[in-house]
C-alpha cells in the first residue's frame, strides 16, 4: 500500500511492515482528540484509584498532550513524553507513581527496550497503565485491509 509491503501473520493476524515505517515527525492523536477527551475523566478516576490524587503521572506517547493538560488542569501532577513531539520529546529525570501508555504499545519499534525504560521510570511499586485494542477491527467490520484507512502510510509519514 503506497509503496509499503504489508504482511499479516496467519497465526495471530497481526499486520506489520518488515523493518517498520519511518514515523519521525509524526505526532498522533489528531483524529482521536474528541474520542480521547471523552475518556480522560474516566482515566483520571482510574488513576486516582490506583495511586491517589497526588501521585506523579507520566503519559508515555502523549501525542499533543491532551491528557497531560486535562490531568494538570484537574489538580494532578502529570508530565508527558512523546519522542515525535518536540514539546514532549525530552524524558524528565523524575520517577513516577503511574505511567500510562494509551494506544501506544502497538506502535513501538522496540517494545522490550521501551518497557525497560518505562520500568526504570517507575517508583517502587509503581503502576504501568496500558490501554490498547489488539483486535482485528478491519475483520470485525468487514473492511478489506487494502481499504482500511487506519493502515495508511500517508497518515503515518508526515
């Protein structure tokens, strides 16, 4: 599709591009802003239940920082990290009570390396909060992969 060869594992149905797609300069979330904003209040409530209102939070892969801003405005201490957004590209030295990675894990090139870094940024007994949908949406909705807009290198490589 658009110069990239996509493959699908016959066992788990994961769709991938060998070697990955250059995502430098990509800051995700534009198409998801409204949907994610709807969930931020619910996520904040979960975070409070997990680490209390005064725990330090890091939103890993924060995109444009929508949740970072929401949590800070609502009295929670939250930093963001996203290597593709210059505003959040520098990982602070602090350790965190909770690190969230929402719709991020499936985009990592070296997930074990990044999970090791995340682990090192957690305080003892800290919480890693993951949200990801590892479902085959195109199959569930009857959309052939060739016509599935989510798999679109033009959206990925800006």
